[in-house]
C-alpha cells in the first residue's frame, strides 16, 4: 500500500507547485494524475502571461518543466484516476485505478473540463468535426476551414492557434465584444480570423462528419449556413469536483469552497487552482494556491503528528 505525507489529486500548475513546496519542506509527496501533467495548461499553445519566459512558452513544455522541477525534490507521480476518496478518515484514503493510497493530508488540484454547447448531435459529432481542444486536434484541420465558438481568453487563443494551421478561421461569439486581454485582441485583429459577433450556433450539419453549422444573428434572428470542417467549442469550463460532492463543500457552480488559505472545511484537505472558488483563474494564481496549500498542509501535519 502506498503511504505518503501528502497526496495531491491533479498534476496541473496548482498540483505540481504544491508538490514542489511540500517536497522541499521534507514531506513525502505523491501526485495522482489521470491523463498527463499540466491539465488545461498543457493544451495551450503559447503561454504569454506566466512570468519568467520573455518570449512565451508552450503550455505542454511548461507542464513538463513543472513536473520535472517537483520530481527533482523527490515527488512521485502516479498516472491513475482517483475513483473514491475517504477524506475524513485518518489517514485519508484514496482508491485509485492502481490501488489504495494513504495520505495524512490531501490537496485537491483537479482543475476543470470543457463545457459543451448542448446542441443536438454534438456528442455524436465529437471527434468527427466537433472538438474542445485546439492544440490537441487542430492538426487534423490543417489547410481547412474551421469555426471557434466562445468569447473568452480560451476561444481567442484557440482561434489564434488555428489561424496558423487552417485556411480560414471564424470566431463566433454571442456578444458584441470578446472577454480577453488587450494583447490577445490586438493579436486577433492581425491574425486574419473572421469574427462573427452577436451570433450563436444553433445546428450542426453533416452526416458522418461535420460539414457546416447554422449561425443565428441574435439581433435580427436571421440564420445563415456556415460551411466548415471543424467546430472548436471554447465556452468555458466546469470544475472537476463531482467525485468529492457530499464530502467537500462546493459552491452553486460546483467549485470547491476554500478561502485564500486553500483550507476546506475538512481538516487536512486543501483545494487549489481552477477548481477552487476564486476571482481569477490563471496559471500564476493556481501556482500561488499550490504554495499556500503546501504551507498550511505542513502546518496541519505538524499539529497532527499523531496521524501516521
Ligand atoms: P470564460 O472566460 O468563462 O469564457 C467563456 C466564454 O464562452 C464567454 O465568452 C461566454 O459568453 C461564452 N459562453 C458560455 N456559454 C456559452 C454558450 N452556451 N453559448 C455560447 N457562448 C457561451 O472561459 P475560458 O475562456 O475557458 O476561460 C476560463 C478561465 O481561464 C478564465 O478565467 C480565463 O481568464 C482563464 N484563461 C486565461 C488564459 C490566459 O490568460 N492566457 C487562457 C485561457 C483561459 P459570455 O461572454 O456571454 O458569458
């Protein structure tokens, strides 16, 4: 059976920063990650707002560096999914695809997954024209026409990334302006991406694969058929917290309730990064959460040294 001082669920920037700080203070640490390191960050082509990289850095590369940086201090990574968690036991118990993990403290760094549009046939056409990750699937649309839906930083970044690969990129947003930084908006205006504002996608067309979408103008109600081979949906994310519902308090949108100390109401359980209720979700704020959680986890372990 695997026993650690601290088990961290999720290997994104919050998880690996917590791991690094815990390991540097002499604790034994396991990071449990179901896919690969980095979480949402690893699917970002170019990260321009994480300090220290004067020409930007690829998100996957940054994720790998964070993993290696933590493992340098003895952190272990186990690629398996947590299936059940018993967070009120002492020690705390996590049942994973690879067996049981026991830990005196647990840091939840589970991040978030993409929201769907909820359109008819969206699930059926997933992977056949409908996609949720531009950096993962963009290469399949090289030289072709695609549309991105959404108006936040992710949608703008996805459109910019795809504009380097695709022949034509539309960016469909239901409002009159995007919710992204000035820097991103400027890049967008120079990219050749065609914005379609105050509009929504109402229908997906195509038999085996996507061949186009119906787009409705919100002010006029007029519908047009937009021919495209791919539709990248970037309309926000849903916190990956369902496994912990009923144990750890969540807000009405499903985010972990933990204040700036990252402490949840369960002693020895901390929540960091995009899955925590907070005003600003960025790589740098997830990393900051990780350092704070490590500090309070260390304090908790000192105060509860009877828990083996
Ligand atoms: P977001 O900021 O929540 O934006 C979601 C966008 O999708 C909004 O424009 C929203 O429209 C639109 N939307 C939501 N539901 C929709 C629906 N059913 N149909 C059509 N449009 C819909 O999500 P995000 O862009 O994924 O970003 C998530 C967080 O990560 C944010 O805090 C963001 O700042 C951060 N992030 C930062 C970076 C960066 O700094 N480099 C990159 C990516 C993400 P409305 O505007 O009408 O609400």
